[in-house]
């Protein structure tokens, strides 16, 4: 991750966003402290999915089923 201050982000926004679009990640500092992260959209999609209630519900039920021994053989899925 590349660390930049908020003033540099303001001065170089277009170039920095282009770099993020190409896979770079940035931590934006404000008053010497981390204030934000700039990450590629592909990575953000993973974060959004991980917090989606539908996904977390499925994951929770699946873990419960696995713990209870209620699993499905891959051959039975086709």
C-alpha cells in the first residue's frame, strides 16, 4: 500500500485514481493519521459481498449444516 497525504490526493486525484484502477492501493493520511483507503473496485466488491446480509446468512447456515454433519456430496449436485 502506498501512503499519501490528503493534500497530495487533492493535487493528483486523476493520476492516483488511474493507478488505483490499475491495481494500486493507497492509504490517505489526514493530520498524520490514516483516514481512508483507496482500493480497486474488484477488491471493494469482495468487501461488499462479505458484509451482505444474504451472503452472511447463507454462510452461517452452511457452517451450521457442516457442523451438524448435514453435507451434500458433489456428485449429488449435478
